[in-house]
C-alpha cells in the first residue's frame, strides 16, 4: 500500500508545468492520506516540493500563497504533530518556505532572461555600429580613389586596383558582421515570416544566452528546415523546439507534410550545409521522415 501511495504522491509532479497548483494540491491530498496510514511515511516532503514547483511555474502567485498555508494547517490538524498543536515552525517551513524558494528561483530565472535580452541588444547595437563604421570607412576610401581616377586619368589603373582591394576587404568584413547579426535573430520572428493561411508554425525555446557559434548554427538549422517544409511539402502544422539540456542544445523541426515531397530536398545544398555546420561543432543531426511527416533533429554541444 505504501509503495502505491509513494508512486501516487510523485505522479502529479509530471504535470506541474501545465497545471502547477492543481498538481501540488493533488500531491498534498495523497500525502495526507498516506500519513494517515503511516505517520512515519515521508510523503509530505514531496508535497512541499510540489508547492515549491507551483510557486516557480505559476505566473499568479497569490493562489499558491493561500493554498500552501491552508494545506499545512489541514495536514497538521488531520495528521497531528508531536506537540499536539500546529507549531509555528511547521507553518514557516512547510507553509511559507516552499513558496519563498519557488518564487525566488522564478525571479532569478526571469532576471537571467532579462540580462540575456539586454546583452543581446547591446551586442546587436555594437555590431550595428561596427557595420556602420566599416562600411563608412571603405566607401569613403573608394570614393576618394574614384575621384582621383577621374581627375588624373593616368593613374586610373592603380586607383581601380586599390578600389578592388578595398571592396574585397569591405565585403569580407560585412559578411562576418552580418553573420553575427543573423545568428542573433529571433526564431519566433523567422517562424512568423514563414507562416501563412493554412500553415501554422509554433515555436518553443530560443537562442538567447547561447554561445554565438551555437546560436548561429541553431538559427540556420531552423531556417533551412522551415524553408524546405514550406517549399517542398504541404504541411499545415510545423513545430520548432529548442531545448537546452545539460551540455547540449536539442533542435527539432517537425511537420505533418508529405515526407516523399520533402525527401526530394535532402540532397540540396541547404541540408548539406546543415550537416556540415553541425559536424564542425561536433554535434549530431538526423534528417528524415517521421510518423506524421518530416523531421529535422540536431544536437549541438554547448561549451562555455
């Protein structure tokens, strides 16, 4: 019986992201039932963790602030306590501390996300300034050489040679800077541009806070996969997921389109480029049909 109760008290935590407070309350009820059967059973620790997770995942905090102390009071009333009354320590440790910890962790996550957005904006502004300075400098030099060639026709060959060298240098610098800018583009904005009537693209996750090379590669994977899905299949639903695991980033693009039509694009330069980019990072990529359509999956190592 205790084994079943142990499984039951943990099971609701699987749904804590979707229904945080409901999952915590169910866990709390199971903990009270189990403690009524066996006073020494530690199920209430799982319930405390459930309320902590509810405070972390739920956007509106006050229901958790109300529910947790109420559950603590009911639990102590039904299960009893060593002193025979509800001690203040129980109310603080079981009723308030989980909410405080969960809310504190949520604030820390939001603060980290905000810092990442600020850092991204600063990087984009810096790159924009670099593009302006680089292009402005080279265009000024080209203009001076062209003006000199017009005024002194005898030196036109040397001026044109200089213009060619300056143009090549400018093109190389601009390509590098634009590559950095594109690596920081928003995945959701990309999906929005390719969405249309009869075709919905949903996204989850972003490249915020990732190293530039990983962010750039992830963006290119999603860009090419979405482009192929739009061009080569009749997909009506496309899902993009970026999930950060311990030391890697999982990138998944799946659709419900025609796998046979998408297969025609597997040997194209775009998908070949995806494989080459992933290989340079030492990652893994799989491109092929799935049960419902087509699937592009990559795993990129994240090294700080």
